[in-house]
RNA sequence: GGCCCCUUGGUCAAGCGGUCAAGACACCGCCCUUUCACGGCGGUAACGGGGGUUCGAGUCCCCCAGGGGUCACCA
């Protein structure tokens, strides 16, 4: 068995989206599992839409997710260049070969002309495919058009009545008939190859053994098979993974909210959590545990367990997974990861005024409520805002039943006020006054925070310390 | 419309002829508890429809329906 070599080949026409990331991830996992290599190639033959900054963003996104590759755009390798626009000479050689062997021909049809034909066929309910008009152009006719300065596209001549079968690793055997395909363009009139042509040459020349890509490419596969055959190139194995759908069961697109990886990074999803979540979309491990580290996923991965049906992107599950990862973080780690999000808070300076141990205590006090890192911004508010008591809290305070407790709280506030000491202190207040715990806690909570609900009270008291607590208490009693 | 793919709870998804049809998220309830969360325990909820094959079908075959993809000088 030869060494496995897979590739991820995005077009730099936008940021890396969830679907692309999942394709990249499956390739990465397959390479890792089989001890193979991963190639990152950039398919930038769409001159109009491709942009270098997107290419950079894609690389950044992939690295952030935790992927790495052996060959590619930024790492180099023996099969470069890895940007298609830098491989034009190579494509040209193969184009000439096909032309010389009469397996391709120049097409002088204008786009308007083609569009009109397409509409006609569509309206007539007939098979929509190129008529083959230019297939039989004589040398003279070609010369005339060339003399007029018309730049031709090059079309691949589709063989008649042949079957093309894909033995897909996830879908099984899929058969296509060549009669359903019209002669398709392999080189645009500007000399740039189209996707279906370039992809075959590159995959072949780069020694790709397995093509793992999204299902939307399944129907492109017969065209690619024709080119492999015409050029006498070895055909790799295919594995078409199902699409990721939005909540409305349509293919994920911008209108489904956050769809680029960068957006998830910005919201404070952890790369390992997203890695984990994405791996569970269309694949499942054998065991029941779903929270798995990248290494564990790679070790368990196999194409046999990849699902054929499309998966709906479920944000709630992602949130839960992210929460699990946040929970596992050391407080010190979490504190440093949260820094950029803290900077966005209006209470950033106040937070930083606390010493490190108190900062860590704040983090520990609210971490269980954090779904993603950006949540820190709202979660720390309660420590700093001076909001008026809400209705519920005001009502409870209005009974005045806890005035005695408040006095004792102020008078007996302990010298050492770590959470443990505060807890003991509150317990003593409960006991001394023969009250129920909640008759001590709730009034204090309302007085100090103005709300009936919030994080652990002893922790909050400890964080504020004596002076701030008494200040808030007095404020509330006015 | 042609071609192709898909179809187990709301969502992800196990199952690869014989199970009371796993598990996770979400939801609901109970417990823990000063509250909200967290956590623990429990619960509601599914094989798209119709024909076959078989002693036996979610699992195999056919038809239909629904969903999706693709038919570009985009990838």
C-alpha cells in the first residue's frame, strides 16, 4: 500500500467557511490516521474573485484550528508551485497534448450565444448541454475566426455513450453516462484553465492518492474522470463527504449567520472545541464519549464511519462542547485567554485594578456560565455595576427583616476574607440569628448586587472586600 | 426539467437480518443549593410511504414521496 496523500484545495474567494474547514479537517484526520501527507493547494483560477488576502486568511484559519500540512502554499514542497496561477505552463502542455490528439478543440461561441442556447434548451425541457457546434469547425473556419481576433475557449470532447464509474469510499459505486455531459470548457478564452481541468492535472502531478471533498463535487467527478482517461493519468480514490446544512436544511451560506471560522475565533470558541464539533458533523467515534482531543479523534478516524447524509449545523451543541472545553481550562489559562475580550469591556480598567489572585477568583466565580470567551464581557458586569435594585430585590429589601443581619455583617466582617472565611462568617450569622440560610444570603445578595440572582455570594463578597461591601450595603439601606 | 446523492427522535447520530431501536445536544421533571448556573439522577421523543425477499427487515431489492447537490469561459 502506497503512502496516502490527500489535499485541501480552497479557492481564495472568501474567508474559510465552516464547510471548507470540515473538508480540510477530514483530510487532515485521514492523513494523520494513515500516516500520510496533506497538501494545501490554492485554486485561484477565478481571477475576478480570488484575492491574496483571503488566501492568507484561509491559512491563518486552518492553523488556528490546529491543522498542519506537509506540502503547500506556505510550507513549500517538491511538487510546487502550489498556487494554480503559477502553474499555467504545466496546464498549457496538457492542453496542447489534448488538442494534438483531437481530444479537445477551440470553441469560438460567445457567452451570449451560449446563454441563449442554454435558455432555449431549458425552456424546451431538453437536456441542457453544449451543442458541440465548434467541434466540427474546419481549419479554414478556425482561421477565419482567429483572423477576426476572437480568442477561443478550449473544450474537451466528451466521448460518446460511455459509462464513468466512481467507486466512492463513502458513497459506494456511482455511475454516470457521458451522454448526459456536453463538451465542457477546460481552458477559458483568457488562457486560464477551468477547475475541472486544473484539478485533475494538479492532483495527478502532486501524487494525490485520495480526494476527500464535499459532495457538491460528486457530479463534477465524471468530467474529471474523462480527463484522467484522456491524459492517461492514474485515477485516485474518491471520498465525497456530505454537506453541512443550515437550520433551514439548505447548504450553509452567509445568510445563516456566522459561517466563517474567523468569526468563531472572534466570538471566543476554542479551536479544539470547534475541531471536536466539526469532526462530529458527518463522522462518529465508536465509543460513546464525544468530547475528544484532536489526537484522540485522529486515532479513531476512518472514512468507513463517515456518514452519507448531510448534517445540520447545530449551534447549541457547539456551545455545549465549547463550554466543556472552557470548564477544563486552568483558571490561569482562562484568564490569559480572556484578555482580548476583557479589553472590550467598559469595566476593563476596574478589573485590572484587582490583583491577580482576585482576578483569578472572578474568573473562577463566573466560568461555569461562560459559553464562549466573549461572554466574559457581560459576566463581569455584576462586579462593577451600580445598578438600582430591580423590583424583586427591592421588594425583598423593603421588608426590612434583615436589618439586624446587615448590622452584624458590617460589624463582624472578618479580618481574613477569603471565600472560605466569608462562608464561615455567613454561616455564623445564620446560626446566631437562628435564621434559615436564605434569610441571610438573599437580603445580602439583593443589597450588594441589586439582584435576586447571580454568582456565588461568598466569592463575590471576598472579591469586593470589606470596604466595597459596606459601601454597597450602605447605599442599599439609604 | 435531466443526471446524481440522501432519508432513524427537534438536531447530531449508533445500528451493518433477530436489540425493550444506543448515546449526545436541546427540552421537561427531581435532587444538590442562598439565587442563577454547574453537577447528579430520571423522563418525553425516531426507523418518510408502499410493495417485495426472508421464519424474521431500520438493516437487502423495487417503486413513490420529500430533501439536497449539480447541470457556468465559479470553484
